[in-house]
């Protein structure tokens, strides 16, 4: 029987860190966790059509800091900052605390699994052949010096009556080596002939830490 583990959680706290920065005791842990999940759900609704790589949330007693990493900062901020102000007001209203939202740009989007998966998903939903979309994404990532990439897709591919699974891989994906920095995402594409599930692994480089 297989025991599947997320490549990201498997590497915490060795080379990766948590996406939320806050501390609470046993009495308030439930409330802080629900607040963290509530903020992420609200952001997903507001930034549904924008490729967002990661969201870091820091919760203090009277202030919540949210850092959004994306490749299209102009769409999140807006021309004069109206979109960013709208998001801050919405989060403050729903959480009852002061919220500060920061937007940072990703320098190498082709090495981020969520951005690559988002691009593949959009192309499939626009009725581009899935093989072409996946192969283009793999070639772009390998051109940006990725050491390996693997894309797995399953469902009613091309509208077939029987669902099947296909895997596309190039390079090496050492999933059991903790020092290997592997980015991972799982998402789904809604097509006219059903839902297609998509998983992306990207092996970027190795991280070595000096022993004390």
C-alpha cells in the first residue's frame, strides 16, 4: 500500500518553511487557524484568474500582513492601486483586524510549479491539445535551467469515453532526497468534456546547509 507525501511538507523545516507565520496557545489555535484559512479562501476568490505562486500570512494581535507572490503585479495592484485597496478593505472587513497586503514579483516564473500548472490549465480550458500545452511548458522550464520536470494528467483526455492517465517527464525528480528543492502543485482544469486533474513537479536545484 502506497503512502503518498507532499514534496513540500516532506521538506519542512529542512529547506522549506511554513506559509503562515503566527503563534497561539491551545485555546486560540483553532481561531487563528480558521482565520488563516479564511484569508486564503477570500484571496482565491479575488485572484482566481491571476497566476499567483504563493501567499505568506503573518498574524499578530492587531495586525495581519499578507504577502502575495505573482508574475502580474499590475493586475493585483491595479492602475492606481484601487485593486490592492479593495482587497485590503475586504480582508479587514471579514477578519475584523487591520490588514496590510504586499505584492512581490516572481523573477523566474518558469521554475514555479503553480505558475506552470496555471498556464497548462488555462491552455487546456481554451481547447488547446493537452500534449502540446504540456510539452511547451516542459521545454520552457528546461530552458530556464530546471534540472527536471514531471507533469501528470488524468481524466477524459480529448473527450475520450474512458478516463486514462498520462505522465510527461524530462530530467530527474529525486523526490526522496531532502536537499533537492522540488516545487509541487496539484490543480484541476474544467473542460467541456469533464474535469482533468493535473500535477506538476519541478526540480530546481540542491540546497546544502552547513552543519553547526
